[in-house]
């Protein structure tokens, strides 16, 4: 079974129309039965991104409601949420310094590495990070992860 970790910059494309959205939607289609992981903070970031688009006028109020409802349904039924922990805070702090990452990017990287290491220890299929953030992607590649940027499609 394929497994993917999505940061906010990638997963938001499932709910709003922007570069890479069609590719992400087809790649993470529910019928494909993949495992999708996100960091717990991604929930807040997605809600914020959709709400800010609505306030800025690039999304209608109805589109925002529909996107938020779909996202809530998805994270409750088909997305595995990785909780924030003291260990993740510590790991993210180290990664923020090592790669000069923004705070939440360091949290995303620490979380994807935790999932990757757990899956590897269990002998499960490799994990791919989906992210449109070039700094996060570069750090993830440096850490040995497979990365795919939806903005390339």
C-alpha cells in the first residue's frame, strides 16, 4: 500500500483550486486506498488557509464552507493524524536549527521523519512527502526522504 505524508502546502490543493491541485486530487484519490498522514498542526493550517482565501475574496463563502466540510470529513475518515508531542517539539527544534526552517516547516519535517522511521522499523512500504515548500523539500531530501512537489504538475 502506498503511503504519503502531506504538508499543508500540498494537502490544501485537495480543497482549493491552484497549481498542482488536479495532480494531487488524482494521486490521492480515495479509491486508490493509500495511507495519508499529516501532522496535527496541518488541521489548523488548512482551516486558516481556506478561511483566509475566503476573506481575501479568492474563494466564495460557499466554496469555503464546502472545502472546510470536505476537509473535516477527510481528516476524520481517511487521513492519519500524527499528534504533536514533546519529542516532536525537540526534534523540530533540532531540525529548525540544522536547516534554518520556519517553525511549522520544522514541525512538518520532524513529523514526517517520525512516521518514516516507524514505517521503516515495521518493514512497511516507503513514505513519500508531498510538499510545495522548497526549503522543506530540500531539508527532507537531505534527511533521505522521497519528496514530490505538486507544483511540478
